C-alpha cells in the first residue's frame, strides 16, 4: 500500500482509515452516521468498489492554531495535532468503509485548502450541489462560518448562493428547536420562514407557533397563497376561577396531583395561602432547596 501523503497530481492514493481525522466540525450534516444510513452505499462498495474517492487536506494547511483554540475542545485539538490528514468531503463514504471493516480508503488531496473556512465551505458546497441536505442541515452547515465572524455577504459568495438564501438559513438558526424541526420537513417556503422569524422576534414563540399551524392547516386545505401571521400580540387576559379549576381537572386527568395543580387551585382562590405555602415548603425541602415563607401581603 502506498504511503504517499504529498500528492500534487490529482492521483488517487489509498490511506489507512486510522490515519485520517474525522471531525464533525467539518461535516455540515453534523449528525453521527449509523450503518443503516449507509446500507445502500455499503452494498455498492462491496460490488462496484468506491466510485469517488474521499477528499482530504493536510492538517497544517486546513486547521490553523487559532481555529484549534476557538473551535475544538482539548481532546479533539490533540487528535488534530497528531494527524496528517483531515477528512474534508466524503463522510458517508468514510463511514461505509469503516463499517465494512476496510483498512484503507482511496483519497484525493485538495491542494487549495488554506484554512478551516475553506474546509467548511468545501464540504457544504459539495452537499448542496448534490441536493443531499435539507434546509435545516444547510443552516447548520453555515453556522460555523457565521460563528467565525463571516458576514452574510461573505458566506453567500463562498457557497455560491444569494444573500437572501443565507439570510433565511441564519433566521432558521435563531428559531426555537421545535420550530426548526417543523421547517426541516420542507413544508414552508422561504418567504414563510422569513415571516415565522419576524413573528418570533416581534411577538414571541407562541405567536410563531400559531402562525406555523395556520400555514400547515392551509396546506391541508389546499391553499397555495402564503398565509400572513397575525400582527396582534397574544391576549394576556387573566383566567377566570372556572377556567383555572377546569385546568386543574384537565391536568389531573393525565397527571397525579402535585404542586402544579395546587398552584392553580390557590390562584383560583380555593386553597388558603397557609396550605399552599406549606406545600411549597415541603417541595423545597424534598429538593433540598431554600424556601422563605412569604409574609401576608407580600404576594
């Protein structure tokens, strides 16, 4: 097996898997790859071999000392320093070879990588061009670039996309995780994602979720035109005694009675202050937390 490590001619060179550092930081998918994820690819490799080599970069070229300190934890920094090769593109192919228990993998060395930004961009662009990423994966793909201080304009130029494309994905990163997972399904247009972001910033999470539900309901009904979010803030009208007691009954239909149901009963006026404070004191004691009993009129 060739041990050549400084190829400059575009020659495919087999390199032991153990000599290649695989860092999730340079994988825009970010998630851990399981055998099920690459089962079909493994079959192709068994019968046809690897049709496209993975791409590697020299450690000293692709990861500079500042990036080691700013991006990686201490254990990964040591691993990077100890290796000569950094996997840039081909995470699924590498994983397939690993699961097949192959010792070495065909590689091509990328000569143009000068810093960690180039490595991130190369991996992202390759996956975007292959249409292998969903919109949330694209968002997390540009996150490291954004965290490094690159502007939206700079990111857009590097990945060959418009500023609007980048802005939408940055907006996704600012949304709560549950909303991000809904966007991941591909149900929402880029215009609607912008509206979701605006609703979240102006009106909060509840308004954003309500708008998201409106869009989904409209899709089910076959409405094509974009649904606009309500510009009215969510009503904060105090609940009536009946509403509070109904909520107590609803909760106790699913959960055992506890401090949550006692708090609602106290708010409804059916539980005396002293009894509720006794309950709070008992819960605090069970959790080994300090509790100062409020004086009459403090609440």
